C-alpha cells in the first residue's frame, strides 16, 4: 500500500472506510497523537474508550500481554482499538505477534502501530507493517513552513482566518513545538470569538513573550534586497534567541527557492511538491516569484557564497556570530550597489552616445 498523509487519512475516515491495521510514522509526537485520536474517534462509540481502547508502549509489552490485548473483543463499540506507541521498542517475540496480527482480517479489531523507524533500518518488521497496514506518513513542517501550517490549521480546525504576519509572529514566539503552537492557536481562537480573523493585534494582545522581529519577515527583507533594514534588525533577532547559523540556513533555503522561481513558477511548485512542503508554502509561491525579479542568477550565487563563507567563519571561530552574519549581509548589499552603479553608468553612457 502507498503512504497516506494526515489529510488523506482524515478524508478516508470521513468516508467511513474503517477497520484494519494502521502503521504511523511520525516526525513529531503531536502529529502522531493527533492521528491516533482521529483513528480512535472514528472507530469508537461515544463514551466507550474506557472499555474498548487499549494503549501501551512497545517497550512495556511482552508477547503474552500483547496477545491478550489483541484477542479481547469489543464491549460497547463496533471495534476494539489497540494502540501501540513506540512500536520500534517491541521485543522479537512481540514483533512476531504483531506480524501475525496485521496479516489477519479481524472485522471488529483496529490495530494502530506508531513507530520511529531507525534511519537505514533493514528490519523485516517494518516491511511487513508497510505491506499489510494502511501506512500514514506524518511529516513535520519545516521551519519555513510553520506560518503556513498554523494558517492551514486555523482554517481547517476552527474555520478562522489567521493572517500570515500574525502566524509568523506566533511561530517566532513559540518555535517549532507543534503541540504548544496548537494550544496557543486554540487560545487565540477563543480570544477572538465571535470574530473569524486573527491579526497581529490579536496575537500581541493574547500571547506573551513575543520577539520584536520574526525570522520570516527578516528573511523576506534580505530576499527583497532591503539589506539596510535587515542589518538594523539583526541584533534584536539574535538577542531574541535566534542563532546566526540557523538564520544562515533559513536565508539560504529562501534564496534557493527564489532562484528556482527565476526558472518559472511551475518549476518552483514542482520542487515544493516533491519535497512535501507545498501545502504549507502555497501562499508564498507568488512572493518568491516577485523576489526572483530582483536578482540575477549570478547575484544569487554570490549571495549564497557569502552565506557559506559566514557559516564557515562562525564554525571555525574566525568571527563572532553577529559579526560574520553582518559582514555577509553588507557584502551582499555592496554587490547589489555595484550592480546598480554599473547599470546607471551604462544608462548614462547610452544617453551620451545617442546625443
């Protein structure tokens, strides 16, 4: 079977395609638990979780205990739901029990296995799960995707519009902790009701400890070649806890996407879809296209080279974090000024020749 996303799984449950065994691979525990909750709610009758839901950790289960869980029939629901988190921790005999169970078609049982598959693992266990279970790959959003992820969630779960600048500020204040982000979003929705829109004012009023500058708007300033403004905001950004190496990585990623946009919107969209980030970055595609008009390919290559040089200086101890990144930004800005000066001189020369 192919891998499903959370959205496809949700659609499948909504259409009543129930029963069977599910194998969840998640990059974040919040995403894992949300998928488990979706599956449990779809298969259990209201109020029956205490009777028809069994949950355990793979490290804590032996083969006999697992067999007992799997053989227990439902009491109040159409299905008995058995959830095993950390399935990678199952002992060999318990894994054998699972492999036998997923090969069976038990009409009133749902088995949910969540595992962090070790990188490069060749264990047969995971091949069996992928072959006989509905496999759901729960990919965590990258840092650049967090505002889009929040905006998508606000609309999908609450029917509320979360403006992107507000999403950026919220993500900057919380970081990449999806569970905490989801909790803060829920609080914000309660704060703005009955209004159906969340802007910067609502985030500032309802969320504490927000930074003065968020990394996404700062990266956009560089991509829009507003280097002076980016340099001016750099101290506040670093003082808020951002690392220079992290900023270099995010800025490099953004400029690479700007470079892809120079080849056309379709090229950028194909790459974003291929790496799984398009859903959370669809809103940003037009921004990348606009930014691409401000750069030549040579300038982008030079800017990326400056960022690589700054990264190496920081990691070698050649310059402090702030000095290395500030120098890189200034060198990128000087390159931009030289281009404008050359273009201006060329224009004047053309006028003298015409006249």
